[in-house]
C-alpha cells in the first residue's frame, strides 16, 4: 500500500540503521537535531510538509531514547498551523510533552477552533491531541465543546467515538473540572446507539462515570443488559465487528464491567434477562483450537464470571463457576490456566465456595511447578489465599519443598508467604518453629530479619516451646555449612535456653559453646554481639562453674575489648566485668522477659506487598474467622497464670514504636543530652516495620542492662516514664515530691484543648496556653510558685523530636514566692510525625530536687485546621488517593464504645471536621482536615470511619492524604485517640501512677547499680 | 486504562513506544529495558501474561504477543480485561498486516509514522477506540488520501529545495 512518502524520514532511519555503534548513532542524531533546529529557526522557508517531516524525525529520535528539546521555535511555528500536515504534526508532537508544557497553553485557542469548526479531519486531529494530553487547562476550556460533539447527530461516528474517549480522558484526569451533572440522560440515549464503534467508546465513558457515582446512572442499567442481549444473540452485529465469530468481545466485556459497578440489580426482569445471558456464556464457551478465538471467547467468559461473583448469584450458579474454573486450571492453553488461577483467587472472597476450591488443591499445587513463572506466581497467590487451619500444614510443607527448586525471583515472596501462613495457621507451635528453621536453612538469603525476630518472640513467650526450639537449633548447628541467620537464631535460642537441654548428649554448656564458637570466624560483624551475649549466658548457666570454659570465654571477651566496632567492644567490656561477679551474674543475665503482643510485622509487610485487594481481604477474612493456635496461645495465656510484671513490659516497650510516643521521645531526648548510643531510639521513624524490628533490637542489647532497668524502675518512684530508661544516671535523687493529679491524663486533655494545667505538685504549677497557626505555634508555659519561699535552680530544657523545631525563651533560675513566670516557646512543624516533645523540668525546693520529664501537647492534631468539604469536593479527592501508601485502611478493635454523636465530637475536638451527610450510611462518619507542616505545606486529609452498630468496640478506619507519612501518622494518631481510655490508669502510654512514695534503696553492691554506673 | 504500548524486536530495540501517561524519556527507556529483560527470559508456549508490577508499579498488568522477530506489549491497569487486551494486540497486528501485506519488521522500521497512525486509530488516550480492523483501515486510508493531497500541493513550489537536501 502506498505510504505517505516522507523520504527524508526514511533516509534518516536508514542512516541510523547503518550506524555501527551507539557513538555513531548519537552523532547522527545530534546532527539531525541541529538541522531541525536551524530549519525551524529560519521558519520562512519551512513548508507544512517539512514541518511534519521534522516532527516525525523528532518523534523517531525520541523513541530511540534521546531527549528531544521541543523548543520555542518549533512551538511557535506549529501553534497556528492552518494546513493539514502541520495540524497532524502538532497533534503528534504532543506525545513528547507533559501536560504543563507552554506549547499546550498557547495552542488551546487554535485547537478549540478546530473542534468547533466544521472540518471533521481537523476535529479528529484536535481531539487526538487533547486526548493524548488530557491536561487541566484543556479540560477547563474544551470539555463542553467535546461534549457537544459527542451528542451531535450530524457528526460521523469517527468523530463521535473520539469525542467520547476524549471526554473520558479529560474526566479521568480532572474530575473536578468536567461537569457531568445531568449526563445520565445523555448516557442513556447514547446507549441506544447502533454503531458499535461509538457504542464501545460510550461504554468506556460510562464505566468511568459509574465507577465514580453509580447512583446517577441507574437508568443506564437496563440498557446495558439490552446491549448484552443483542450481542449474545448476535442480532444486528455487522460483520466487521465480529471477531473470530464472536460479536464484539470488547463491547461485551466493557458492558459487563460497567454492570459490576452497580451494587445490585433490583428489577427482577432485568436481572432475569442478565442471568440468561450469563448462563448462556458460561455454558456455551468451549476451548477450541484457534488461539485467537479462544482468547476472545474466554475474555467474555472470565468477565461473565466476575459479574456473577459480583452479583452474588445463587449458590448453584456459583458452584457452576467454580467447576468451570476447576476445569480451566487443568487445560493445556496456558492463558486460560493463568486466568483460571487468578479468578479462583478472586473467588475466595465468596466464603461459601472455599470448600469447593479446596477440592482442587492438588491441581493448584501442580501449577506451582508450571513452566511459566506467571502461572507459578498465580498458583502461589491462590495457595496463599486459600490456606486455613485445615490445610495449612499441607500447603506450607509444599511451599517449603518448592523453595529449594523455585526461581530466585520468587524465593523472597515464597519464604515470606510461607512464614506468614505458618504463623497464622500453625496447628501447633513446634511445627511453626520447624517451618521457620527450615525456611532459614533452605533460603537464608531470602529470609528477612523480621522472620527470625518473630520466631524468637514466640519462643520467648511460650515456655513449653523453649526446650524444643533449643534442641532444634542445636541440631541445625551440626550441619556443615549453615546460613548466618541460622547462626544468629540458634545462638540466641541456645544462649537463652540451652540449660534446659543440659542432660542430653552433646548439649553440655561446653559442647554448646564449642559448636557455636566454631561459627564465629564465618560470621559478619552484626552477628558477633549476639554470639558474645550467648557466651555470657552460657557462662552464667554453667553450674557448677567450669573454670576452663570460663577462661576460654573470658579470653574471648578480652580479645574483643579492643574491637573497632563499638557495639562489640561495649559488650565485650561489659560481659567481661559482669562475668566476674559470680552468683550475682544470674540476676543480671536472667532470661529475657516476655514480649508484649503486637501485630506481626510480617503480616503488615505482606499487606504492603499485596496489591490484589481481593486476595488480601480474603486472607484477612480468614484470619479473623479462625485465629490460629499460635496466636491464641501467645495472646491470652498469662505466663504461669500471673500477669507479667509491669516493669518487664515497660522495658520492652521502651524501644517499640507501638503507639508509645512517650517512651520514644524520652529516649530521643536522652540521646541528645547524654550522648549515649542507644540503638533503638534513633530509628523511631514511622515505618511500620520498625515496630517489630525494634523489639528484637532490645533483645540484642546487653541483657544485663535489661535487668538493671527493671530494678531501677520497680524500686524507684517514677512519675514519668523517662526514668525507666537506663540512661538516667542512677545517683540522681528520684523525686520524692508527688504530682497532683494524673500527668498522663492532663497531657491527653491538653491534646484536645489549648490551655490548661500540664503539671502540678505541692510547690509548683505549670500551666500552658497555646496558639496554633498553620504549621507554626506559640506555646506559653506558666510556671507558678505556690509557696512562700522561692523555688531555685529552676531549669527547663526542651527535647524536641526530629519533626518539630522549638525555641524556648530564657527560663529564670529562680521563681520568687507566689509568683508566676511566663516562658514562651516557639514551635515550627517540619513534617508529620507523632513523636512528642518533652520538657525536662527541674527545680530545687529546700533540699528536694524535683525533676520531671513532661510530654508537651504539641501533637500532630495541633497542626490541623478543620475544613468542611462538600460532596463535590470530597469525592474526587477521595478517589484520586487510591490505595496504600496514600490511603490506608485498618480495622481498629478495642475502641472505647461511644455513641456516634460523641465519636463525631471527638473528631471535631481533634480538629478533624466531620462532614455530615456525605456518607449515605448513617453509621459512617466522613471527616476532613488540613495538615500544615514545612515539608508538606497545607495538605488535605480525608478520613472515613465505618462503625458497626452491633459492636461499638470495633470500627474500620480509612485515612487518606497526599503524603504517605502523614497518612500513616494521622491514622495512628486517630487510633490512639479512639483506643485511649482516660478513666483507666493503665493506658498504653502511661506508667501506673505511683501510689506509694518510696525512696529507692539501692545497695552499693546491687548489680543493677553497678551496671547502671557502667553505662 | 491502557498505560503503554511497546513494540520491540527480539534484540530489545524499540520499534514503537507509546506511553499514555507522560513519562520522561529516560524513564521510558528504563521501562523498555526492564520489559525486554523480563520478556527475553520467557520460553515459547507459555502464557501471554507477565508480572508487571515490579516494573510499572501497583495495579499494572502486561500482556504480550511474540510474532517472528517482534514483541507486541500492552501495559494496562485492572480496569481492562486481560484477554480482551490480547485480542486488541491481534487486531493491531492484523491491521498492520492488511496495510503492509504480510508485515515484517522492516516495514515497521521504515513506516514508523504509519504504524503510529494505525495505533492512534485503535487506541485513543489509553482507551480502546476501535476494534474492527476494517474500520481502522477505512480511517487510515482517509488519512493517506489527505496526506497525498497535501503533499502534492506543497511539493510543487519547493521541488528544487527538496532535491537540494
């Protein structure tokens, strides 16, 4: 066929092809671009044809991967292009531009003239150009004209279908600008169209419209069903729209897609007609020889399956679907196998069919060995999704077996999924330990730290499991070459629990030490501290002491005392000193206390990875229905029938981020002041993962430190959590002055209002008055001396978190009797975070030194400004923020039950404004606010709460904003507000109010004191 | 919506690359390279689907077809039906076939502009515009006529300038 002979272009392409190497190619391209530039500069001699030719050359160069500077000259010469080739060139040149390019702004008027003009060819070119860009300014000025073209009866189908898609593009990109009010009627009319090309485009437009708001388009529903009937019966379908014997599969698919946006089909007649069509598709589709025909017929079939699932059809039809899918996953045609597996995964959402799907388990496992990695991935997803308590053992073992032969590309995902399933659905805990150890053994490189941290947490929290885990770890150490992660986990387990095995052969402390020490030369620096801790623990458990072993271990400690790595050196020095303490060692190196229960970081991580929402929620659903043994045991069984001592819980919480802003900020503060390196606190970023990562970091810390903290804490009178950190020098006189009222409660009250009392004791009262403007704030501290004698040595130090910039004006050293001083504090919010600033406040009254670390209520909600949104403003924003990390959803449990009105008040008092009437469901709340910080500027945040009237203690919360950190932090903040119970003193962020003032008695030889001194 | 259409040969050289969401040129090349790296690892007689989220981000799917020395790749999101996209590749190729009579890679190399025009008649701003190759051909012929007409007119006064180049 004759081509638009652009000889210049052909010559150029041929030149490029003749280039021997990339260098030559680049030279040729540069030469051409130079040529183009000069030609455009001398625009007078440029014909429309030449303009077009040069634009094509630029396009070709652009495709080759060179940056083409579409410059001013070219722009100007194409704007008012009156001739066809120029218009064509103008339309094509837009591929190289982003929607903010100046050219587009300048061209709007001429483009508009083309659209409203009479020349259909020009209309098409203009529409193509607008459709390729879809920019905001185009939408603002052109959408109404494009709408007119679409419904105009005088236009040819060629123009109208382009108009439909152009409108769709403008609407998708700028839903707030394109006004679609009153479009329902027009859409209904458009669906009567006979031309299948226009109908297909209109259907795409309808899909976009109903996906945003199906309510307005109910009238289109029967029309869609009519179209499906027409196609299914092959009535009035012209030959050119029959594709391999099937009446326009695309239109069928699009129409079924549109129907999936309507929640139900109420009209019984429409419903019946639709089900007839669907039934016909389900029954009448066979796998045939012709691949293209197969693809087309199954495109329709799979869409029909989705629609059936969506309509939640009668049980009979559902099982028919599952049966079909069961057939598909075994056929030869790989595409159909692939989609069969994928759709089965989607179908897991429908709980009734799970049992039927399980019947195909063997076939699905076979697919795990399919030659096609795409199919293997789908099989893995499906197995992961269909796993529950009944088949977990089979599936996980199958996954483990597959692990050794699987592609490297899949191993990480595979090991993560196996670990999660093992954790969620473990029939017993020893099996769980087996699985994880096997996993580390087989795919150590792909096992993230979270996985072994988690197994350590489980073992620590379950005494029955400890001997078993230690024994297993011991067995793995016998293997000739083991992964470093295995060294870590076995060293840790054996350090803690090897004494439980002492009577078994090969498990004497000495033997254990030797076998672990053999690994030391092979491991990297981060593992060595773990080994040192293990040695110290072995030494402690060796009863009666074995002098030979002791000398060996001490020699190792000595050797590492001069290690260049600070962590190793510190441990070596500490353990060396400690291990000469004799029996006192046992107190210091006691077993790690139990870990507080929290959501597995693994599961969180997996949720981040998964994007298939259907699959994800299927898993969640299952996890809610059946809580595995593993979780039950750790969740609800108090150790030895008694609740764990508060102090040990607090200890671990020090370094966990789980809603524990108090501790974190204190840690950070302490970090600044003392310069002590404490591993955990510098990393208290908001990332989810850290929640669990940090726990184990606490494990890694010198075990001795742990015990000392406990004794300090349990002995001391600690009004604020700060003293719980071991870093506070022990010789500090703890406060003997009692605060009046509950500090934590005061803090929480101040989070919701702007003035009040922050702290009070018999001598002083600290009040606060704050004023917040966007990302800035001014907080005045009122320090009031309640007594008739002066307060001296007054010191106030602000320990700001990383997200706030704070400046406290000078605080006077002395507060005269009965006087009040004001200390203004300037605050600037840098970025979203829940970290809290701490006021380190001390004064002297008589001989009493009183020191308090008080959280300052400069919390995230202070930088919010409520904003009321209308439905038109809210929904486009809500939809444009789709999915994590910008939009996060969580089911919150243990919410203090509140009537809806009070819940709304709570939100309003947090400066998140409830927008009534936006959510059609009266049990839901929709709220919006603006967040201000230096990094984010003003940013809109949207919140939706779905409550369950039957169970007020749980709700589902969705938070969205344009910044992932903000979304996460705000979500966590709201969660804290919902779960926080002011009446009880054992809230998650509080230390119980000290009831008895008790002077700490720390004997000079107390190991804790010595250790604290060391630190 | 369809996010990208890539045609490349089995050595990874792009023959056509169209991204319906603006991507800077370096990003385009990187995407093309990643797609090629993944495609070249795939055997014959496997499915036409390939995992694309690691390359194109969440909610992206990829189908491809392999014809002689060429890969035709469509990338799209979950609002499209995978098999229907595969059918669309077939329509695209069949149209090219009609246009060039047994299309081969060389046709496509030298008729880069033609192929673009055909694609533009099938996909518009990331949405399916036309699915009947008969209709696409009609539109293309119309464009060819217009081009021929305009070329004839404009070439006369500049004939000398043309041969000089």
